[in-house]
């Protein structure tokens, strides 16, 4: 069977049941496993589950152990990549960068303990969920056969804390520091023109500061599932101009251009103005960060049937490794404490605005992100 990464071959159902029965007869193991507070499973050398603790069955919604037998980690987590190829979990191109798969493979190959951070986007029922795990794969030999004990600890709160610390203690403090600096300049001059210029700049910095705080509050509400959507009629050309004006004096836009391409004679869009603006602002900010001085970001929209497709284009390059990990909550090209930009775009668009997010990269043309929304609710 073809695979982009890990071996696709699986053990037969009979072999899986035989291994499961062997572990079930080891009473001490059952008590020990069920005492663990995190998800734990025993995998065979094909990365398939043959035994697990009750915490894993409860968390993943399995009625009993038999329902989980033979599945690989991405399959019981319903990872979005686990059905991309016939081989299942571990065999898609994106699996190359999965911390769980890599920890398991290294444990199988070296017969030594291996561990790594794991970001997975999966489904819990019909809801898409972003997981941040710490995966530890440990080798054991039981009744003459090799197995991997996989433990998975949820580190979502830690990753969230790190990201918020970065945002509040770095980005927001930088903006606040810049604001104070401009106010000090105001106190040092009597020139009315200079005072007006400094006050205008200070006003924009204070707006940026408030906007960053509001953005984080919105994201936290969205992840909790209690974000309220206010549906209203929106002029598409106006929302594009609002986004451009919001960012044209932002620090990230210094010496760069934002060009708007509104659609002609477009009907109004029914959506949430604040959330839609947040989505487009995040995409344009990311695009501005990806280009150099003198380069241009294009923001546009076109009507296709009953939908509107917003587009944000920049001439920047996205490595294949980055493409495969976009939209994951804790993934970032900046540093390990970032990673909320494209994730929040996907979360707000697909779970609240009823749309779809995608991107396209062409080496000769650059990168374009698309946000497709229905014109009417």
C-alpha cells in the first residue's frame, strides 16, 4: 500500500485480538493503566492499538475497548489527515510533521523511549477541535513481542498560556511603550503641527493596543463556543476599505502597500462585521509580515454564484513544510509561543461565519489566502 511517510501495513484482526487478550489477562497492568490520569495505549509494531486505559476510551467516546482495537492514534483522535490516504494515520504528507507519529516511529526503530510535541486538528462529534499534546512512546517486550506504550498528555492550556504571555508581554507592551514615547514627545514640543502629528500617531497606537486585547477576548470566546454572531448586511467594498484603513498606518505596514480590488456591482453580504474584519485583518497582517519594504499586499473579493470569495495575496514564499502545518493552533513561523493567526482565521470563518478558508501557493506568483462565505445566511 502506498504511503507518503510511515508504513501503511496493518496487522490482521485476529492478531490484534490475540494481543488484546494477552494484555487483558495481565490484571496488574489493567489496574496500573486505569490509574493513569492521561491517555495511554499499547500499540503493536504497526502502530495499532491493542490495549488502552479507560481515560482514553472515555475521552474519545469509545463504548468499550473492542471499538478502538486496531486503530492508530490519528484515527481514534479523528485527525483531519487520517482519511486523506488509504493507509490511514501516519501515511499522509502532513504526517511527516506529526509529533506522535515521529515519536512512535523513532521508538520502533531505536527500541528506545522517544517523545515530542504533537499538534492535531481532529473532530469531536461534528465539531473540529485543535489539540496540543505531549506524546511519549516507550518500548516494552511482552510475551516475546515488541510493543510501544504511548502516553498522551494535553498541553493545550500551557500552549495557550505561552501564546498569551507572548502577546501581552511582548506585542502589547511594545505598543504601549511606543504610545508612551509619543506622548513624551508631545510634552517636549510647542509646535502645533508636531503636536497634532504625535497625537494622531498616539491615537493609532492606542487603537492597535485596544484591538489586540479585543482580538484575544474574541478568540477565547470562540474556543469556548460562546461567541455571539451578530448578522447584518455588509457592503463588500466598504469592509475591504475598512481593513485597509485599519492597517495602513500599522507598524507592520511600514514602507509597504495595501491595494484593494473591490468587486463591481456586488450585492450586500450578510455576515458579522466585527468577526469578518478580524479574519481579513489577520490575513492581511500575516501577508504584510511575509513581504519586504516596497512590496505590495492585494486585498480583493469576487462574487461566484451565491458566494463571495475574499482573497489576500502577497508575493512571499511559503515552504512546503509550513504549508502542511498552516491553521494548526500552536504552529507559527515566528517562534514557538505564537501560532494563533491562521488558526483564528479558520476557527472564526468555519465555525461561526459558515464559510471556508483555503490557500494557494505558486512559486512564480506568491501566496493567496481565500475566505469563501455565502452571501446570505
